[in-house]
């Protein structure tokens, strides 16, 4: 076995602890560091979701990309052993290049040589607003820390080409929107044994909204997490303006949601998020769902039955597949995972576009859901 040696990043004055930059401070197996990008059109035809994650104590790096086009979800996933070069964001056919930190990224998925109709893309993601910190996110089960994450979010546009099934999609400014999120910390990986804490502190319900919205002249971010009884454990509503505008960030109060679900489901069709400006003027952020991409199908988010982030697949693993989403019953676990919905938003006479990320499982008293089987009438 080779000796533990310094890595290239150790040459720079960026250390936060007396450790090599290849190591994280915590020994928790659930340590992670990852990103997610969204690119979607305003007509509601296409939703591209892609990301990459590093799991230092599990020794894994993996990435994914899914494209929802019609009733088909085209997925590419890759996983490998984590190496020493943390600035090389590449796994199999998937690559992310940081061209200008906090401003511009190159997103690439190589074509499948055995399937010319498979998903591939070459995109440039460009920020239009400053990156915005989200609240420090902590969850415990009993006394056990199960999640501690730090995230920032950003909105902009993407240009380039996406190829799939003999078709080329070319995102353009003004007709497509792009968002992204960066997060790191600790969150559960597959195979976690919760022990006594999981047995004695069962989660009755979970309700989640993560809503980045790009308007032409401002960026609005809303995030809400609630327990079964509606107790708020995460809360933020902020309005951000372009760099150079001279305008400060503006908090938009304590958001409350009214969500209209598709009958017989928890699939949102439209919503209103009630906000408040600093003068206490009520603001309504209207939401119209355009398209939906369930993260538990193809993208590796729990409770995906075929592959989840951070799980060891062996060296050089790549998987491509196409899911048929025309019949929701074919993917029963998708309803117990978070779904990213592209959406059209309205606010104070403006129209914008963004992601309405929604998850609601188990009991949620404010919504009238009584248990895991409960759905909208």
C-alpha cells in the first residue's frame, strides 16, 4: 500500500484544519460534497438535471444526468473510486469544468459509442445573479446528527446543445433558464444503520420546498422544511439582484404555501407562496407546473431502487437507461422521493421561471395528509 502523500490542492492556502485537502475533518461515513444543475425550457418540454458528488470517507465519486422529454426520462450514471485530484470533476462520460468560479461552467456528457441516440450534451452554464447562501441545514434523529449541510444556490442561463434520440435541443437565452446548487457536509448514504435512534424516533412526516426562481431583473429563493405537525425546521425567502445593481438582498418574510395537488396524488399542479416585503406588504409568488423530473428515477436520490449516490459500484461503472414515465404506477417509489418541477412563476406583475422542488411524505397536518397513504381528494 502506498504512503499517504500530499495532493496538489495542498499547495494553496485554503486549509481549514491541520489535514491534507484530500481528507475531511469528520470521520463520518456519510460525509459528502456535491452539486446539481438544472437546465429547462420555458415551454415545459425538456428538463435536464445533472450533478456530481464526492464521498471522501466512502472512497466514491459519482455523477448523473437525466433528461425528461415527453414521457421518456433518459439517464446516464457513472461511479468510480475517488482519486486524489479533487479538481478533476469527471466520472466516466460525465464532466463538469469550473471555467470561472461562481460564474461559468462547462457541462459535458460524451455520447454512447454503442447507442448514437443516447443522451449527450455540451453546455456552458453562466450565472446572472450572485450565489446566495441557504440557511445552515441540520437534522437529528434523537441525539444522532443525521444531516448537516451548507449550500448555496444560483440562477442564470445555459447555451450549447443537448442530443438525444436523433434530436438536438439548443438552449437559448430568454427561452431557457438554468439554476444550480452546491452543498457539502453530512447526509445519509445507502446502507446507513440508524440503530436505536431510527427505531425510537421514527419520522411521521416530511414536507419540503426548494424554489429558485429567475426573473429578468431579480432572483428569488424560497426554501421550507416542515415536520408532520407543520413545525418549521428550515425557512428562507430572499430576493437577490444582479451584481453591480447596488441593491441589497431583501428578505421576504415567513413563506406560507397553498398547493393544489392532482386529485388522488401529491403531485402539485399549481401553487401560491405567500411572502411579505420589508414594509409588510403581502406578495404572492404564483406557481404553474410545466414539467416534472422525479429524482428517485434515474438521478440516484433516495429511495431510488436501482442506484443511489455514494454507493460503491466498483471501478469504472457506467449505466445508461431510458425510463417510461407515462404511467406513474410503474415507478411507485418516485412518490416517496423529491421531484423537481420546472415552473412558470408570477410575482408582482413579473413572470419568471424556475424549479419548484417538492417532496411531501407521511403525515403533514397543514396539508391535510394523515399518513403515508394519504393523498389529495
